[in-house]
C-alpha cells in the first residue's frame, strides 16, 4: 500500500503533477537561501494519485521526514509552475515514518493547538497543519531550542513600530504574534510578569525595551545569570530605587523585592537578611543618559560606584563574608525555597492557576508532584 504523505491545496488536479521535497529557506518571503541559490530539491516524485485532496506516493518513494526545515510543493509537469503547497501531512505506515509519538495521531491539530496556546501565543490553522507535518517531538525541540528557528525580522517590525521611542507595547504584541521563536517570546513575557516594571515611573523607553530584550536573551537560561543582569538593569534599578542605595544611606527596596517577589517568597528570610542584601547592592546604579532634548533618546548603562559600596562583612541566610550583589545571588539560587518559588510561578503561568503569590508560604501547591518534579529539574540543571 502507498503512503499518504500529504494533502495539497489545489483540488481537482489528478494528473500531470510532480511533488518536490525541499529544504525550507530561513526567511519565508524569499525562495532563495543566503547565497542566492534556490532551495535544494532533496527528492522528486511523479506518477502520484490524487483521490480528492490526498496525494499518495508509492512506498519505495516515501522519504523520512524527520528533520526540521523540509517542505513539499506540487508542480505542474509541463510548465514547472508551483500549483499547490502541502497543507496536511499524514503517515499510514507502521514504521513511524514521520517520527510520531505512539498513541498520538500526528495530524491531531488540537494537540498542537494546545501546545502553542501554552508554549506560545496560539497558531492559525495553516500554521498548525505545518507543525503537525513536522511532528510533536520536533516541534517541542524547536520551542526549547529557539536558535533552530529563523530570527524575528526586526527590519519588518521597524516599518510599523519605529521611531526614537522604540517599538513599545504595540511592537511587542506584533512580535508575540509573528515571532517564530514562540517559547522564547513567551518566556520574556513570563519574566516581565515576575520582574515587573512600568513606564509610568521608568519613563525611558530605551531602558524598558532593553529590559525586555534582556529577558528574551536570557529567559531560557540559568537563574543566576538572569538575576545578576536584572540587578544591573537600569530600568529595574530606577524602578526599585537602587540608584539611591548608598553605603552610608542604604535603601532596602530592591533587596526586599529581590527576596520577596523575585526569588524566594515570603517566609523564607528575615528582616536582617533584607538589610544585608541591600548593603551588598550598594553602589549598583546607572550612568545618567544624555538628556532627551535636543539629542534624542540614548540608552542608560549599568554603573558600579566603588566609593558607594559597603565592603564590610555581612551575614546572609546563614553565610558570612564581605558579600557583594553577585555573592548574594549565588546564595539565593542555591536555596530550595528559590527553586520551589520559581517552579510555582512557571506552573501558574503555563499550566494552571495557583493561589495568590503572598499566600504561597502557607498554601500548598495545587499539584505538589509537578512542583517537586520541577524543583528536581532546577537543581539537576
């Protein structure tokens, strides 16, 4: 029996067709790769049957579509023109020719729709069909390894959301919808949800935009790096007043929020720990950017003021030393409370609603086993 491998979007053509398997170009709007050459034809089939919309190929001609970046097109044999694209891919063989997971139909679009709602911002039906063609395991691997997917076209977004102020909320929404690296973008929104700042106080769009870009670049990496860069981020420094945190006049605002809202949660530290944390971050500020008028908007950059830093010995979460901010973060990320707190945030954002965050120290998780699994993965990584 032949293999049903595709459904093309031009019904009624029952002869004179050939089917080509090609590598996808990195950018959809171009039919050529970076070298200017058209995508390589990896395989070509003729003598296909087209009962209705389904295209059947002889078994010996069926390729193994297990790698990212393949597409199938339908050409007219006489003119060579493209007359259709594949809009559905199936496999009716027993040898798992599309790499499908046992027990889950490869063309069950509802499964892919659920995945993209949770790990991304949804998908159109045509996009879901394309995802189903690649297989569930491949799609998941692409989501968690965004470098495998094309980069977002900044120049295209700039046409609609350019200007001195950056792209702002509208530009970010556009990016959420159109970025193929969906989980990367969803994670940047997740961290913005946890490490919230607002333009109402920051009032400096380059800093706000740079903060989101930092979440995008680091949001799928390790927590230590993310917290360190967050502590150096001008938007966060200004939002929580760490630019006013000086050796002789410590400001505890950032130290308190770092422990309460950003890492460990209420009930897992003392007031003394807050004081020591604040002292460790004295001198962490930013260089004042050039004034808005008449020069336009310029970025603000992190600045460490040595003369404003408290170098004295500190005791924090049971450990003592002449700690600076990075030392404090090293201690924080080792705490079981931190692993559980971040795991509950991830569960709340991606899986199901949890109780309000301030109650987490007295209210158990909705799914303790899931949280335990995530905590273990945190420490294993």
